[in-house]
């Protein structure tokens, strides 16, 4: 079985919580700052719902989050998700995420991730079941990336590491 690094979610939460406390922000102020990173886009998209401070404060207890939701915190921290990997981390080169302006948000392109994964799977002559065993999930979790809007951050980071590519290769700055 392939040994892949693990996304250290407690370390991730500790990083944004420490910076939040250092800046003297309560959870609702923190959620507000995360949301305001895209202030111009938010003003245009009146149907969007701001981040909830209560939900953000419970992330540590949940122990996981979606890859899309995590981008708000990663942007605020100015960190790539690879900064929170532990174990045998693959050197994937430049991991810097795109720098969106206030008129954009960072978004994972999960169909593109699925295409890259499927191409590499075929190249290596693996079935979805064999690949899922290497990545440590079910085959459905991998095949569902093709049409998914969200996936858990830990999974997409195992996939990018298995591919030997930076997460940034699958994240773009979007107006939506």
C-alpha cells in the first residue's frame, strides 16, 4: 500500500485559531474577515450567505472540513494546504495558491482533479478499486470527484500527493 501524508487538521485549526486570537477576533469577527476577503464579489452576489462564526468555531471539534470551505482559512493564513501535511510528503514544487482580489474567491476544480486522477490511474493500469486502496478511501469517493462541488480536504490532499502535483494546480481564482 502507498504511504501518503495526512492533512493535519488539528494543526490547521490551531494555526488559524492562534492568528485569530493574536488579532483579538472572536469567532464571528473572524468569520466576517474570512467572508470580506471577497467583498466586491459578495456585493455582486446578493444571494450568497456569509460564513457563520458558530460553524467556523466548531471546525476543530468536527475534525474535518470541505476543501472549498478550507480555502477561506488558507487564503486568510496565506498558506498552501501542503503546509499542514505530515508524514512522507511528496515534493510537488511551488505550492502557492492563486492570489485572488476582492472580486474573487478561491475554488477547487474537482472535475479537473478527477481527470488528472483518472489519466494517471489509466497510465498505471489500475482499477478504481486498486487506486482507492492506495489512497485509502472507497472507489466511489474518487469517481464522485468528476461531478462533485465539494469533497473533504483530507481526501483531495491525499489525491494531489498521490498525483505528485501541488493543490494549487487544481485551485483557481473564480468570480463564480
